[in-house]
C-alpha cells in the first residue's frame, strides 16, 4: 500500500475548515517524517534512508574498480592518446619554425635591399659581420636579429615554408584520427561497464529479501536503477575521455615547454599549485550538495510514483492540493541542492581561467622581453604562448570536470548502497533433492518478527496433509499473510522449522521450492502484453492449446472471446481495459497453467462483486483440486468447505477445525462469522 493510502490524506472530510487544515498539516508532517520512520511490518513502505556522509574517495575508487575488466582496453586507449598528444604538442614548435622562416625571409630580403642600396655586394659580408654592424648602429635590434638565421638578399623560401606547413597539417591530422579512435575505445569501455553495473543491479534486486522492498519506496529504487545509473554512465563517458586527453596533454605540453624555455616554464608551472588549491577548496564545499541533490531526486521520484499510482484516491479524498504542496516542497529541496551544487562547482572553471590568464600575461611580457634581448627567437615565443594556452586549457577542463565527477560519484555511492544491501541467506551448497512434491507441509514451533523486540509469531505449529485445503482467517494484522510468506521463504524464520514432505525448506533451493508453489494475491499483477502472454507467464513453454484449456477451466475464455483481438488483446500498463474480476480470473488462469503442487490464495475474492465472486470461487475450486491449498480470506462464505480452518489472533492459532465444528464451539470463528452475517451494524469488540 502506498503512502497515499496510509496517510491522513485519505481520511474523510469533515466539512470543517480547521479540521481540513489540521489534516493537511499532519499529512505534510507525516510525509516529511516518513523518510526516517522505522518499518513496522511489510506494509511500511515510506521509510527512507537519511542522507549519509559522502565517502568520495572510497566510492571513487570503487567506481574505478568497476572498470577492471576493461583495463587492457584502457591501456590501449592510453597508448593511443599518448601518441596523439605527442603529435599534437609537436605542432606549435613546428609552427614556430614556420614563423621563423617567414620572419627570417622577410629580414633577409629587407637587409639585401639595404645592402644593394649602399652598393655592398651581397656575398661580401658574413652573417656575423652583418649582426656586428647592426649592433653598432642599434644594439637592441642587433640582439633581436642575432637569434635569427637569415641570408642577406634571400627572401622567403616558400617551398620550405610549404613543407613545414604540410608537416604541421600531418601532425594535427594524425592526432585527430588517433583521438577519434581513442574516443571509440572509451565509448565501448563505458557502455560495457554501464551494462555490467545494470546487470549487477538486476541480479541484486533478485537476491534482496522482501523486507528491503517493504522499507524502500519504489520510486527511490527506480531512481537508483535509472537516474543514478544514467548519471554514472554520463560521468564515465565524459570524464574518462577528457581525463586521458587532458592528463596526457598537460604532461606533453609541460615537456615541450621545458624544451623551449625552462625559465618561462617555471612561470607557467607556478599556477598549477594555485589551481589545485582552488579546486580542492571549492570541491570540498560542493560535494555535500551533490549528495543531497541525488537523494532529493530519489525522494521526488518516489513521491511522483506514489501520487501517480494512487491518483484516483488522491482525487476522491480531495487531497490534490496537499499532494501538490508536498511536491513543491520536495521539488524546492531538489532545486536548492542542485542550484547550490552547480553554483559552487561552476566557480571552478572561471577561477581556473583567471589563474591561466594571469600566467598568460606574465609569459607574454617576459617572452617579449626575451625576444627584444635576443635570448629567444620570435618563433619560440609564439610556440610557448601556444603551449601556455594548451597547458592551462586542460587544467581548466580537469577542474571543471569536478562538478560532473562529484555528481557521478554521489550517484555511484547510492548505487553501491543498493548493491551492498543485505541479501537473502544463500541457498545451501548441497541442497536437498526435491523429487515429486506431495504437499505435506509442517510448521514446527515457528517464531518470527519483523522488528526486533516486537514479537509477531511465537511457537506456532500446524500441519497440512497433501491435497487438503487449509483456510486461515482472523483480524487484520493477525499474521495470516506472514505465515504463507514464511512458507515461500520471502522472510526467514527466527526459530523452529518449516518442512515440505518432511524436508526442512531451508535445505531446499528457493527456486525449487517456489517452482512448486502457485500464488494468487488480492492485488492482481498483469504486465503490458497480450492476454496470452500474461497467462503463459505461469509456464513459459505452454502451447496455445494449453493456454486456452487453462482459460476455459478458470472462466477466462468466456470474456476473452468477446474481446476484439481475443487472446491477442494487449493489456495496458494498468490493465484498465479489464475489470477487477477479469484481472483476478487471469491471475488464477496463470496459476492454473503452472500446475503447482501447493497453492496459496491470499484474499483472491476480496475486491470483486458478488456475481464475479461466484466465478472466481468456481475457478479457485478447480485450481485447488488435488493440491495442498492455503486460503487466506476475510469473506468466510468462501472457505466453509475447507478441510481445516485456522483462526489466528496476534500471531497465534487460537482455534482450528472445520466449519461445522468451529461454529458449534461458538468461539472466535463463530464471532467472526456472526459479525459478517448477523448484521452489518454489529459492534466490533
């Protein structure tokens, strides 16, 4: 039952404004407190885990460990990125050579014209003599030209310039092709990792006890399996690719800068500790907000799922406004945490850009002075300025990745929290063989409780002979459904033992045990598919003839034939194109076709009208034939022909016998029976 059915929003309206306002306030208080409430049985589905401290380092390491099967591909990607980066960082230096060729050719041509104007033969003066002469006239110009290799009278060599530019084009083109290949490798790595994690979630959900789902809202579980996994996948896709590229780029550019000028390299490297310090401070403050953001996302998803599932009840009891108010409250929490996390982490990139620009200015000034002083060529300064931009850009990108990385690790921790949840006790390593099941069931001194120190069932014993029908009746909360859940090992008993044909069920594999049990519940579950597929769910290899036979035996065929597409009629998500009785008959047909040795009918007729109840009752009678059956019912008229009727109160059997014997004893069963048939206004004790 969803929270929409448990909270005061479903209480009848009194017509008094003060009472309505009090109900709305109580509703919101209960919904707020529900996230931290303690579970008190299988129906307590509103308990939500509180926000835990984020273990960024531990969760980050574990997320990286999920990539272990892809390590060799990651190694190949690293190798490809290293080669691509080497080609890329060579580009500016080669391009600097082209700049020197242009400038040297221009100076050579200009000096040649000056020498011709003064009637000085071009080959009569060496380069060194020419520099000395220029230095005597203009010392600063001489120092600057001393770093250049030019020949007086020889202009720009366009052939050499073209070859240099082609070399640059080849370096950048080869780097781009290798980067594309590395990107494809990383995409495959991420997609396979996400596939394995989703598979782990699916396998984990299959091993979790029913109590876990009782305590967790469905929307919260769905959010972890979908929203958080999508966020992890996006984080890995972007961070892995950029991380490899940027780290290699930083190392490669640093090496090239040192090869050009170690003095300018020191100026640039001074900005690195400052960038790391700024990033660390901002990331530490933003991380708790990312944790809260994804917890709020799961909280909001849970509320939307609940309100959508119970939207009819919300409208019937006039609680749309209370539901909207609660939505706005949770949406406001999500907005606030998301805004704060993104705003805090968003300051990283502009901060890094400011630090990078300060370094850029310092390099431009110092580099210009070095060119003027003749200690560095113009092409090398140009190359270094390009390197400084290439150096700060990946650092800025690495810093800006922190918001994405923090968000992804926060989602990873939520997924790991699901993967680390306590599982069902493992099946025995050497399970007891289960041959043909006769249906001899025994409960021997059973003890069980949902919450420690709150007893529910103590020292309960009963036996069910093969082929007999055992009816279980009693007030709500007496432990009727719990009893059959223990038989199916949805919960593990605290004491005693349950036997099937003399064998302790804990020594039998759960799959083998449940394969011999059919169950029809009060809440019908039909999936989006055809009627034929829904019936076949009980026996996947059933033929069409077997499906029709099962449908005819359970009175499903009568209404299916009237449908436009017959057995191929598609049932929508809520099965709204079928009545409650038709849906119940379909679930009985599904159980019928599975041909179980043991049958459990839990309030299977409680939600249908009297006429449909007769059809359902006939279908259940056919289904029970030759099987050990447990029937849980509030309508005592449906179980009068049971071989044994158990009356439960407070987790204990207070009476047992057949209908006539129990009526004659005039005990608890007699009082229950009279309360249903003696008059609707009978006082409840």
